[in-house]
């Protein structure tokens, strides 16, 4: 089959236009997302809306929802390339228009509207992510509309899908674009079409521009969709090698010209401040003191022990690896634990501040729920073992497991990466509901019960944290 431009498969207007049978469902999704983001607005309105000259300290010092970063609030308030440009090479530029909008709103309202602008972006991204998952389940996996709705709402009952939709980090954007890539790839597979060169380039640039490692998933999509044709020299060169080099070289230049000058100035200011504090301490030490402190009082406080394992090796990237942290406990309590059900102890605390890396649940019911979800996931993989789209999802999941569990990148807070892979669970479970077997009613009933439990359990703890 010849390459087919993306515009001949599905137009942008058709892609983003709501269909008649989707309206009531998506209204319910909008209400859910608005309610979640209203909690964030209520919690931070008084802190984040004043106009100031010190936005970085304001946002970073006061935003505390798990390990998520409020850098987007800062960039939309005072544009600067403050993201890690090697991990998010184009994200700062994507925030340029929201920044200009915020400047206009500041002038008109007298308050900083970054909180509201990011809320609109978060709601839109999470809303469309739900829509693309639903369409994927219906049009590619072959589910009935009722079962597709059930699995879509099931995904949005997961703890860190709900939390991701209400925080200003990049993960909700990644969730949206990854599901677009997956939906588009699924349509190509079902229609026996090839991923075109322009489509592969655009999807890679957008996906990798938000989060570089997710760009690899576009390459995996091209491989699964195109098969051997993926390795044709023209496609391999123009859709893989050249875009990857352009993104990487662009990130290096972005760091050199936009990030490094400000970073060096900040480091110099910190060094100067520390030198002044040291001189003041020396002068104070030379002055006579009426009472000498006791040895116990003079003893410096011990530093907090790091909650991150030792790296495999030192280097620009491998220094972030982790070879010593426990893998099994991380998978049970964090990868399939915190990602789906919040731990009530150290609720939504930042692992870099107070939260231990491994927390156990108080109640056995949480482990029962986790085991049932894992069993349904594995059963779905078995039932869908001949489905190419499911294998594409599993290749994405395998990439994340390799990076985060194998090499240990971000293993200490792996749950905040939930949006990069968690949709593989409902896609796998779709194989259990796609065919009329004697087990289908039981599976459907179990998923309904799990969905109700997760909304009640996670919703209670999120509201408790945000309002109490």
C-alpha cells in the first residue's frame, strides 16, 4: 500500500469535531474536569493571582501537589525557557501564545491569570484525550459504545490521571498527543494504510517537543504501522534520523542561547549571596558572645538522607539513573499502586520533600483492587495477543518500563509519569469486552465496580487534600 498523506485519512476538522453520539458523554467529562480544576483554583487563587516580580519563588515555593512542577505557571507569567530543554525542547515555545494572552489579561484585570489559562489548557487536553481514547476503543478495538464509555471513564478514575488533569505540568499534554498518535496509528492499521512521511515528522516534532522520550513512541508507531517499509532509506532518514537530529541540535542551541545566560547569572548571584553570608558569619564569630552555645546546640543538623538510589554511572544523563532502589516494591506500591489508588499516608506529598519512596497501604482492600486490575490487564493481553494496536501499546509500555524501572530514570516518583503509559490498561481490557464470551458480563461488572470504587476513593482523598 502506498503512503497516504494524513489529510486524506482524516481532516483536522473531523478529528476535533464532536459527533452527535458523543455530546452527552463529553459534557459529563467536561463537568468532571472542571470540578477537578476548580479544586486547584480554589486552593491557589489567593497565592498565585497577585502580580509580582518574583514569580519563580512564588510558584515553586508554594505549589505542592505530589512531584509535579508549576513551571508552566512561571513561563506563562514571565516567559523564559525554564523547562529542561533536553527533555522538553519545544514546550517553552508552545507557551508563547498563552504568555501573550496572560499579559493582555494582566493589563485588563490587574491580576495574574496564569492559573486560569493553564486550567483551560489542562481541561482541553484532558478532554480531548478522553475523546480520542473513546474513539480508539470504538473504531479500532471494535467495542460497543457502552463498553467504550465504561473503559474511558475507568481510565479517568485512576488517581494520577485525575491529578494529572488538574496540575500545570506537561503530562496532560503528553497524554493528549500520545492518544492522538495511538488513535491515528490504529486507524492506519485497520484501514491497511501506511504512515506517511509528513505525518511521521509532524507527530514526532509535536510529541518529542513536549517530552523528548515520547518521541520514540512515534518511531515505534511507524515501525508497527509500516512494517518493513519503515526501514526504507528515505523514510528512515527523513522521518527518523533528520527530525531527531534537528530536535537534538535545536535543544543544544536553545540551551546555549536562551538557558545558559540566565542559568549562569542565577548561579553567580547564589554564589555571591553565599559568600556574603560566609563573611557575615565570620565577622559574627569574631565578636565576643555573652554565652557560648553548648556542644549539642553547636552541632550542625544532619542532612536529610537522599531518597534516590545510586546511579549506574556518572554522566550527563546516566547520573539520573538508579540501580539500588527496590524494583518489586516500586512496581507494587507506585507503578500499579499510587498511579491508580492514592496512598492516604503522605497524601499527595512531594517525594523530594517529605514523602518516602515506598509507602504501604493501610488496608488490604487496596491490594485486592490492584491485583484484580493487574489480572484483568494480563487477561486482556492474552485475549488480544494478535491485535497489532495492542502490541503497539505494549511496546510503548515496555519502553517506559525499561527507562523508569530498568534504568531507573524517575523511579523514585514513577507515578507522576502515569499519563505516559496508563492507557494501555483499558486498551488491553478492551480485548475482554470485544467478543461475546461467557466471561464478558462478569468482566464488565467487575470493571463497573472498580470504576465506582476508584472515583469514590480517589475523589475523597483529592478533595480532602485540596480543601482541608
